C-alpha cells in the first residue's frame, strides 16, 4: 500500500492507496475520459476531498473508506510504500506471518471472554486453543 501526500502522482482509480486496493475495482460503470486520468492530487483539496469534482455519487462504504485513508497534508513530493496493517506503516513480523498464513490481521480477536469464564483452567486453555485454531481438528489438519 502507498502512503500518499496531497501532491500524490498515484492514479486515483488504479493506485493501491486504500486498504481495499484500487478504487476502480470497487465500483462499476464507465468513467469520463478526463476522470480516468486523475491522480490523487486532482481530487484532494488543501484540507479535504473535493467530492463535487467526481461525476457520480460514491456508495457510502467506498466514500467512508476514502475518507478513512490517511493522507499526509504536510509532506510534499513523493509517495512512499507502507506496510498495510501497521498504523505507522512499518514492517511487522506478526502481520507478515498472518499474511503468509492467509489470515487477516485486521480481524479483531473476539475470544478474550474465555479467560473470564467460570470454569476449570484446562477447559479455558482448550477453548483458547480452539479459538486460535491450534487444536488438531479435522479442518486444521487438512
């Protein structure tokens, strides 16, 4: 993923600057000839996005995705590569392992309730291992 600045030369539609990949893969339909050549800097104003410039209404989820994508307003010049799931954009072994294993690190782990359960410690440990898919279950062993 790219960390973009307000002077970004990345393609607005085809550049990989959002967490869900290029925006063009998220929408359907034709673009105007002019819009198809836009760079990110063409749609960013000094402090926000120029939604009036876009010739159609984005679906709400895509608009929120764009608004949630960090854009450096102080850096001028070139964009830089960042590590996708790290808040600072730095390489992270934990996220690299999750990618290699096919797991998404953006999924929140929701089994912390296990340690608060009123049961035997060995049952808590078993449930914890099940939640992490580290028990030799049929679907794990395949």
